[in-house]
């Protein structure tokens, strides 16, 4: 793969004040990044009980970790403000909205953005459903059926459609809106990690965007997806392989260590899958608190319910080796080498969710400069 084919994405601006949000968004477009990415959350991942200025400098300026401008509204606004950058959702799910409504929203955003939308989508999280009275049972089964319905509408605009599923029965359902480019609906990239989600990706998706994982794991799972494509009369080239890294950047390792091991850095590692802990011979620190043998943060962790004592106990129990594995961290040279290594096994689109400035505001400019230099390297 030629280095100019590699795509680099960064997080979108997702919080108020809106005037400042829009100002930074215009700059991201001007810088030349290939994409910017939006989480679709009601609740954030950091426990309120430890979101305090004595532990986290950002709490001096942002009262709560749960400040998210609504994703689809924000993408529509940013579409008007920008000209070139793609806008990706990382990721939405299909439990909070009817699949027909999701299809209508996605086609609308595809029109507004003039074909610049990438739809990251997955099975959802407990934190965005259970506290709000939304049924979170059988999330993968619901996701698969909902995804089929979404694709049915997007691939067949202005057509009466029927669907007889386990969760939904549609009769004479229709959506009249077409994609920006005829017969080319916005691509669906699945945030897949487990075997069943990998199979769904191979059958139904246009791309794969997992949260960062070790190179060998990425290679193995991408090969699994590619093998699945062949079972469904598709080809491996039908899937765009991407990756989404939780990132800490600084010019030396000592600074990276300081940022990653701060209370806010450690709190993010509570969202790591069990495999990060088990691969280092330890248990997830939430196991004892939640009284579980194993923990999947997506299905088991509701941060707002964690009291301060338990939250501090959990973050302080995280071993350094797990923190180092969870965060993609380093300097400009480290980032470039990692991109090249992952590209060799097939990854084409890299999203660096840069936590550096959020954890240590004094490092905001330095970390952004590192990413801009990386972008320049691959564009030159």
C-alpha cells in the first residue's frame, strides 16, 4: 500500500460552547485530515464520583463528564461548515431509535454532507440504555436484525418494503429519500470484536472499525472477516479495514507515562476489555466491585453508579502494563511506525482519539502538532 493511500482521522469537536466548537471544526477541515469522528453517547465513560478538580484538571472547566452535543444534529451542522473532511460516527447503535428512523437520518446526513458520511455502528452499551429504561437484552441479535432493516431501506429508496423478523414486522414501509450519489448509500462500518460481530461484519458491512487492539489480534480478526465475506458471495475488498486508537502523544516516553497513569488516564482504562487484563495475567478491577468473574465494560459498566471509594479502588488497581497496552502512546516516530505496521496487515484508515489534552491541558498543542506532522508525512 502506498503511503498516500493511508487515511488519518481525529475526534470531532463534540462539546459546547458552539461558537468555539465551530471555529475548531473549520480548522480541522483546513488541516487536511481525512475524517473526524463523533461518539453517540448520552452518558460518558468517566464516573462522576471522581470527576473532581483535585483529580482531573478538566473538571475545573467542565462540570460533568456527560456533556455531548447530539451526534446527528452536530454532524448536520459540521457538514455545512466544512468542505472536504469526512464525518464518521464512532459508533452509534440501533437500540435507541427505530431502524427506519436511523436509515432516514443517515440518508439525510449523506445528502447534507454531500456524500461525506461514514456510519460506524455497533451493538450498543449498557450505559446508554439501561439507565434510560431501554431494553438491553440480546443486543447483538437486535443489532443484526436492525442492521438488515437499515440496509434494506438505504438500498431500496422510494420502495414499499415488507420485513418479517423476530423483533420487527414491517408492512408497506417506505422511505423516499435517496443517497447523495445514486445507488451509493453511506458506508456502514461495524465496531466488531467478538466472533458473531465479526461474522456480521463480513456479511453486511462496508468497513470494520474496532477499538485499538494489538497488531497480531488485528491481523487475525481481519482475516476472519475476510474469510466470512467469501461465504456470502462478497470479496475482502468489500470491507474497508480501519482502527480506532485511544491515544496519548508526547515527545518523550516519560511524559506519556505521566499522562497515562494520571487518575483520568487510569479511569479510561476501566473501559478496556477483559482480554487486556487477562493477557497480562490479571483480572479486570471491576470484577470484585461488580461481583463478576469477568467484565465486559460495554455490557456491565454504568459509570454513574460507581461511588468514589470503589472508583478510586478500581483505577488504582490497574497495573502499568495494562495501561501501556490500552493506550496507543508515543511520539511522532512511534505513530508513523505503528501506522506502517498495521497498514502491512491491511489497515487503511486510522483514527487517533487524542486524549492527551483532555488529561493534561498543557500538552494539548504538543500532541496536536505531533498528529499534524504525522498527517503531513503521509500526505507528502
